[in-house]
């Protein structure tokens, strides 16, 4: 598939291509909608289309040979004809010695999305060129993965896997990267996303591992990669030593085409990295690495050349998010609230840096990441010319580490959320795997985290699971919930039963989304915490849910109700018509007044003789309104219906989204609401 204008723009803005054009190693021109590249080298071929996926890779390899490996462009040919027996073929790149008499390196370039089998075919093709040209070295690259070989015998062609081709006038090194010396470099979003995808596909292997298992194992290795990159924090005394997360050559493998020694030692180093990381944060990954040495070796080939820690935060975050979205859109779609909806809710609320924020059903961590982005953008504006400084990082990193919290019941998705936060530079230690409906004491004990205290959160943003119910005989916590009681609601004349052991007090089951309303209430700040929650419309419209609406009125100031279109969650396999509630927790004293008022009204109505059921209901509502409006007379609710959310039922983007305007309205309304 041809590269998009966005991908070309990202490539040309990279330091490699900026230097390449500045030094006149290449020139880029535009003809119509197409970009063309001209190589200024030994054979100076004609201009070629940069949209071609292989050209993308070839241009990068050409510039790396000059800028990183110090070869002169006058000793490099691009797309040069090679005679193989009776046929003539075209080698992508050939590197010569100083007098252009001897071939040093043959480079074979392939598009970035080739599979494992195609890559092996490319290696064989490169060797046929190397044999015809009597080359010393072979470099096969897809831009996403690189393999290097030394040719020690030409007849027959004897190949030895090496860690890298030598620099000009240099020698073959056993490894490429050294801590504090030559380190892996940042990458573009497009390249990084393809690396994630290719590494996953290599693990999956068309069925060797289940796709979800392959994803889990890739997650663990990405964690190891980042841990290794942060050696200055994790192992500062190792400066000058080779990075662990890379291929290292061993003399024992000279006659072993399987590189067994290299694979055994690599596996050992990776498992050591994993254990080091788990000691510091046992919540990140509880399971051992399940891959064998061959699979580990393959993933490292894809990831060793990129520095995830130094890659631009937006680029790596978007790359990981895009990969997540593509991968989990199927059966796990319910764990991923669409970005436009997340962004809308975050903009509506207006995040404050000193807030403590929670998502009780955090899925992949979308709400937390968007909150983090708000604060990071603030840091960019405040520090302006000091972006990258210690003060700049402290501003948003402290927020990530100390103010963002998540609970996710699905362990696999919880790991995804943690990795999402790691990719975005921490905060992952405060994402725990547990049932978000359990009380805070259970989470303290089971997750060894003391930060999930009731009454301490300033904001909760969440999209709880719909359509399932919690059965009283299956959980131990149902008695902690008022909304599990029977005698609730403004029009319920019976008193609430005080005895928790009375079976008549409790429902046999309750919907999860209803219970999450109450769980969120308990977590919120004792005075005026905010809740933004996605709920099914049934809570707002069904007559059987009136008691839930009554409970909400007693416990929250309803700020805004935003009706979303039917298709909002259709592309992630959730077709329930939904709305977003924006609520503000009542001060405890006010909720107590609501409850006492209702209790006294019930006494009055029961004392009025001769009323039938309907009359009692009307009388209850009449008296309740009279009383509560005495201390809630300025009550106003912003009601909005959004029809265009920027995408259709398949998830395809469409123009004319109304979400930004709605978010602005809500933000202004909330700031003025008492």
C-alpha cells in the first residue's frame, strides 16, 4: 500500500531526512500529489516515487549508510544492475570501497509489512546478489526489522549472522548498542506502529500462539525493553556495558546457523530484566514470560533498534493506541471507549492538575491517558522553551504518578492499561486488577495499594460494563449497597429495613451499571466530587428504574445529561442506546436533608387516610417537590442531544462532529453551576 501524505511528512521531518537534504545527499521534489526522491550518489539514478513502500525503506537505509556508518555517497549505488548468470536484476543498494573496485555491502530493502517467510526470501535474494558481486557483507532491511551477515567463504557462500555491518574502516562488533555510548534512536509513529504489528504477527505465527496470548507476551517484552532503556534509573553503574535487549554475537555460533548461543544468552538476559522490573512493581505483570528463546530472539530483532523512552510521547502513544485499537476491536471492544467520546468527556469536565482522578472500569486506560495529555499540554504551555527540562517533566509526571488511578477486572486488559501508562511514561503502578465494585478495604489487601480510599477522589470518569447483573448469592459485598435494597424511591411508602440480615431487605440481583453509580459516589470527595459516567438510557427512562433516578437526585447535583446516538458503541460490539451523566456529589449534610425529608413525608402520607395507591404516589411527589425546592430552588440541568459524534456505526470518521461544541457548553455550564 502506498504511503500516505501524513507518513511522508513524518518521515521527511525526521532528523535523518532533515540532515540528508541539508547535506545534499538527497533532494525531494513535488509533482502534483506525489513526492519524488533523487539520490546524489555514485550512479545517480532517476527520480523515484517516495510513496512506494520499498522506496521509503531504501531512502532510510541510504541515509543511514552515510550519516550513521560514515560511507561516502560517492561509493554507494542505488538500484544498480547485477548480472546473475544469464539474467540481469537490480540490487537496491551496493556499497563499494574507496576506489569503487570492490563491493563491501549489499543491501536488500523490502516494504515494512512483509511477513517472516517473505523476509527469509529477501535474505536469499540478497545472498544471490552478494555471490554475484563477491560482497563482504549483507544487510536485509524492511525498515522494521534488520538482519546482517558476514560472508566468509564465497564458494560455497557461507553466511554468518552478525550484530551489525561495520562502519567505514571499522570492525565487526559483537553488539550494536552501549549504555551511555551508541544508543538506540527514536522512531516515527508509523514505523513504531508497524514494529508492534510485525512483532505481534511473528509471535502469532498464523496460529502458533493465540492472538491474545501473543499480545500478552509482546506486552511483557515491551516492558523489558523500556526497563533496559531506563538503565540510568534502574542500574546506573552499568554505564559502558551493552544493552541487554539486543542481539549479541558469540564465537560459538560461527558454525551454527541457528545462532543457538546468541538465543540462549538473550533469553537469559530478557528474563533477568523482567524479574528486575517485577520486583519493583509486582502488579505490572504477574505471569512469567511464556515464550521460548526463538520467539524472544524474533521480537528483539524488531524492537532493539528503537528507543521507546526517547521517542516523542505523542508518536509512541498514538502508535500503541492505534495498534491496540486494531487488535482489540473484536471480542475485546467493550473495554475500549471510543476516543472521541473520551475526549468529549475530558474536555467537558476541564481537568485540574491537583485533582485525584479515578476510573473504576478503566479498560485500556483511555480516560486516564486523556487526562494526562491535558496536564502535559499545560506543561508545554507553561514551560514553553523549556520543554524537556526537569521542571517540565516533573509538572506532568508527578500528576501521572500520584493523581491517576484505575481499576480493571479483566487481567489481560488491565495489563494493557498498565503498558499504556508505561508507554506514556508511568502512572501504571496505580492501575490495579480487581472488581471495581469491591470496597476499598478489599483493594487495599488484595492489591497492596492504600490509595483507593473512599471520599478521596475529586473526579471519576468511567464507562462501566452494561447488560450484566450481580447476584446477591454470588458476591459478598451486596449488603454494602443501598441500591441493592428493595424499599427505595420517592414513591415507595414502605420504610427501608434496618436489619441487614432480613431477607426481605435485599433484591436478588442488581445491574452492574447501577451499582457502579453508588461505588463511584463512595469514592468521591466528601464535598463536591465530580462524576462523568456513561449509562444506558434505560436508567433515565424505564419506569422500573425510577428508584435509581430518585437515589441519584438525593446524592448528586445533576449538572448535564448528554444523549448519544444509537451507534455510539456499535463498532465495539455494544449497541445499547446510552447517555453521559455529569454529576456533582452533594455535601453529606444536603444528602442527609433529602433522606430525612423523604422519611418524614412517608410518615405524613401514611397518616392520610382514604388514599389509594396512585393517590399516595401523587401526594408523595407533591410534598417532596415542595420540600426539596426550598433548598434547591436554583436547580437547572443542561440537556443536550448529540447526533453527529464524528464517526458512523462502523467506526469510520465523518465530518461535522458536534462533540466539541457540546463539550464547551457543558464546561461553561459546570463552571457556573452552584
